[in-house]
C-alpha cells in the first residue's frame, strides 16, 4: 500500500507535456523570489511568510486577486499568498491547500538577521564572547521540512555570508549535512548582485540542492537575466529621481517625466535598468522617495567627502570630522556613494 504521509512521485497529470514547472516560495517576504520565478516561466503555487505587511504587498502585486492600483507583473499570478508562521504551519497543511505533494522547485530565504556580521551590540554572530543564541538561526530547518515533504527536483536557499562563519561555521555545515541526508546533492556558492546587474553592494550565500536521483548538476555559474547589464552603476538606478534635502520627500508623488526622459536619453545603462529591469513605466506613481534626516553636524561631515569616498579614507588624508570617532571602530561611519564608480 502506498504511504500517503510522504511525498509521492508526480502523477501522469503532473508530467504532461507543456505543464508549467511549479514552485513554492518560503519565507517569501514581499515576493522578490516569486517574481523572479514567475518571470522565468514558473507557476508559483504558494508564497508563505509571517510578516503581515510583506504578505499584503505580495498579494497586491503578485497574487491571484490584485488590489486596486497594483502593478501587475508579467506571468501567471501566485495562487496562494499566505500569512503563516512556518514553525507551526505544517507542510501537510500546504499540500492539502495546493492539492499536491510534489513541486518542481522550492526557493526561499530564511531570515538572515541571526547571521548578519553587522550585529555587534545586541549579541553578535561572531566570536565566543559575543555570540548570543538567536532562534532565527534555526529556521533553515523549517525550510528543509518542506523540502523533505515535497521532494522538489531542485531547491535554492539564500542567506547572508555571515552564515559561513557564525558559531565557527556550525550552521553552514548543518545546512549542507541535513540537506544531503534528505537525498540531495548540495552545492554552496556566493553570488554578487552587482555582477548580475543590480547596482548594490550585495553578496549572498546560495545553497542549491539537486535531488540525487536526477542526472546532472546545477550549473555553478549563474548568468545575469537577459534584461540586465552586469556591473550597472548606482547612477543608472537613481537617474530619474529628483534630488532631496535631508529629511524631506514624499511617500507618494508624481513622476517627473521630463527628468526621466532626459536620463533615458543620456545614459545607456540608465535606459536599460529603468525600462527593462525596473520596468518603471509600469508604475503609476513614484513611491517611497524620502531622504533620511541628518543633523547639521552630519551634513558638514558629509561635505568633507568626495563622491565615492568614506570617512576612513578622508581621515588618513588628514581631514578632521566633527563626529567624535572611536579610532578603533566605525572609521568608515560616513560614506558618500558614487554614481559612476564600480561597486
């Protein structure tokens, strides 16, 4: 008798020619991973996160029933966008909701704060004296529970680079070991968003698992999307945005179409990034264009920096800042971003 408590092989209906590949997005946030999978031609059966605002955003823009004023993506919408805590929401419950025990791919990014190298004062992730237990470090187990149940052909789990060194690499090793025990060939690789066409200093750890009964391996080199230009600079992403004074801006405002037109005509990278990657023409309004407030002292310190320079470099050149620096740390507290320099 078949065991219906574990994932079964795909049915003939699942294997029918022309069937779209299926995907689950766990710890999905506002749906960035889902959007990428949709654009790649996948049918995202469910996206699950416990943050209410993130789920509402994903439902608005990517869900089956988009809200008024949402920006509709290209492709099949997500069938179920769920606000659920994955530590208590069981794979069997999701399997019942989507009416299947197998999907082709599972993607997700368990919360990374527990591994972030930026955390120092609230219990850092590195060094014996500062290491403080954080339950978020164990959420990769919940991701792997879904892998165990749905037996995807491939899974992709993303996290920050700090997972490699946190607790002496304990969690990094456990992810690899536990996924392999589930029957997956697992490779670990670091990807640089800047090399893939995103103008950010963002390097991330990927764990990519291929089910052991399948031939071949996942290619180790990930290529930029066809619409992206590798090493796009920051200026391309900001070219159509009006300048702001510290502490000013609007959550919702009209686009300055003349400024955008000028940016598109003068910068090939900006034209490609704004139109083909951001698809800015789909947006009805400019949202969230707000500058953080700075004190007058901070603004005077920023004025001492050349574009692309940080305060550590300026201090070595003999410039004196008003901020009372601790010379043993935070010497690069201030950075003035460059619009044109490589990240």
